[in-house]
């Protein structure tokens, strides 16, 4: 059973596309604020109120926002020193019929898209984009943001908010942990944690398997991980991408990762 779980975890990483890639031009240079109107009020870590982030129904997409592929899953709007911001998270899913008659399995491909826009001089400009996918999976498939985990903050009190997405990619036929990613964006800057969820697969409650220290899988020899698959539970590979970030960013990312590590039932696509 341990061997099957380990192989499933490896297969999951293999069936995913290149991790959270950004297309060319994703960090579009923004025009200066409209000189004919006042700047939006700057925020701070103390002043920024998460209640000011409005979750909109997909049908209320503001006019003029560039199209994002797929079905909209999350639509959030707020204001910071950059202006009026909009976060769009969407997903596409497709089923592929087997090419050979002797292949009994359909496969599924799912893509996730996230884009943040800011409104300047009446126009919506793209601030950043993210795209990820599970491709041609013949097993249970799921890809999407963890419900409730998306966060808008101003941790460094500079008036420019940070957007944190936490999502999972699933391609498995057993109780292997899902691939899990946390992406924190502040404008063009991107920081990430990438690892695994915690699932309920025996009599030990999943909450008891959430590690106090989730880092770092890349320091554990592969042979030991193969022999002790449970070391994957709730852990991520490395914190290297946060080395250039303000300390508050990593502290927040660690809390978010641990808070949302336990995997709930999401169903299939």
C-alpha cells in the first residue's frame, strides 16, 4: 500500500503541466494613475480591512474586463494604492475519448486560470496571470482553489495589497495526498510554496497528521520518502522563493499552508 501511495504521488506530479506558469507579458507595465482624479487612499496592514474585499457573482463581471477562459469560480474586487483591483479565477475541463479500441479509459484535462486586473483611466489592465493544469488524467481528477483560502492582505503596509491563492491538483486512484500550491503575488513579485495536502486514509485523524513544521521535503532523501510516504502529508518542497520577500510574507504563507492543509472531499470533474 505504501508503494502504491508513493507511486500515485509521483504520477500526480507527472500528469500536471509545468507548475503555475505565466504567459509572456503577464506582468504588464501599468500606466500611471489618472492625473485628472485623486489617487485611491493607500492602505496599511492595520488599516486594510478584508471586509472591503467584495466577492461578486460571476454574472456581475465588470464591463471592459478582458476575457478569461472557462467557468468563473471566484470573482473578487477591492481598492488599494494601485486603484480598483479585480481577481478572476476560472477553470476549463475537457474529456478525451480513447484513441484505441483496446484502451478502456477516457482521460480528463483540467486547466486553472487566475488573473488580476487593475483599473486605470477607465481601462482594465492585467497586473499578473497564472495558469496551471492536470492533463490527460485517466483517474479521479480535480483542480481548483481551496474554498475560503484566497486572501487579500497588505502585510508589509506599503499600500499595495498581496493576493494569495491556494489550490490543489488531483489525479489519483487511491488515497494519495493531492498536490497543493500556495502562490502569493504582490504586483510583479511572485512567491510560492508547493507540496501536498493531508488526507484521511486510516484511523488516525487527518488533523493529527498536520506537521508543525511543513518545510522542507527537498532536504529528505528520496529513498526515505519512498519508504515513509507519510512524510509527504502537509509538507512543501522549499521556502527558497521567499528569500527576497518581506519576512511577514513567509510567516503568513506558513500559517495559510498549515490552516488549509487538510483535504476535504471535492468530488470529481
